[in-house]
C-alpha cells in the first residue's frame, strides 16, 4: 500500500504544511496540488464541495505526491467510509466532544476487528494499492477536531481514545466555546490562545499529532515553533481573493479587508 507521507513526516519530527480546498473544482485542486504542500484538505463541512466533486478533486491531487485529506461535515460513519473508499488518506472530524464520539469516529475509519468500516475501497485500492485493505488501518490519518466546550472539558478522555492519531484545532469554534469572537491567529492574551496551548501540551504528552488552522503563514510558523506538528495555511478561495485584493489595492486604491472565512 502507498505510504501515508504525513505519518512519515510526524515520525521523523518534520512539520506538516497543509492547505485547504473549499472550491468544488478539480482544476483548482490540481493547481493547488502543483505547489509544494505536504497535504491538501478537501473541506466538506464549510466548503461548497459535495461527494462527486470531492472524487474529482482526489483524482486531481493524485497526479502529485501530495497527501489528500478531507474534513467531513459531521461525525457520520457513512460519509467517513465513503470518502475513505474514494481514496482519502486522512480524515479531520469536526465537533468531537467526548470519548464516545471519538471512538465512533476512529472505528468508522478502521476495518473489523478494530472498527466497523464496511469493505469496499472502490478507488482507494487504485490509489493506495492492491493490498490497501491489509494496511489501511495503519496508514489512514485520523484527527479529531477539538472546538467545543465539552471537548475542552473532556480533553484527556478524547486524547486517550485508542488508535486516534491526533487532534486538529478549529480556533473559530473554539473561541466561541470560551465566549470570545471567532477568528484565527488568536492573540496571547485571549482565553482561546491559552486553551490552544493546553490542547497542544496534552497531545504532545501522548505523542499525538497536534494540528491548527491558521490565518497567516507568520502565525503558522509561530505555532510550529510552539510545537504544533501540522499547520494549515490559506485555502484556494482565500488565495484567489487575496491576489485580487492586492492588485486592486495597487490599481484602484481599494483597501483590503480581513476575512474570517476558511
């Protein structure tokens, strides 16, 4: 089976630089895949992408050695299994708030006896290899999002879930969970920032991957220096918008406004 390069990077202590795909287009996915990201995540939660578009995007990404991941829209086994069957090599699951939900997520990603994933890797066996089923449990990356009040309260039990590879922090929802305005790149004097570092410390103690969504490359580098293993920077839609705004600012004097979206 094709190795998951993200797991290899983690094992060797190298950072994982990820970006986001929210536009339902195989061409934009292909364009992003031609850059030097370690991974690209198809956003099926807040992006505009349905399953058919996601399959086309996975095919576009597979023309490169970039690792394809997806953020599903909910902790729903059918969707998780289907995107894995399409050849996704990592799943980010939103709103995981307790041990039971974490177990449900992890087990949907694994074949029996470890989990209850149904067998039918229709495209995964093409992308991963003919021995996909034998090794998929070990190669698929499973990241639970920590972003709710309950998840912060039950962080330890979530992180102790067997076969969970790590956590991914959504700073916007986490900010809402602690009573602050949603957004990325949280200042050090905020509750959200303190909680982000607490999640990081808890993950590092267990030798789990700690991932974070960022608004800027500068902040992402700061969080890598803090010890995060995986950082997400930008997205296809944000790069299009940022490029247009930069040129319009030069040509028409239109001031750029900050975006809070993915």
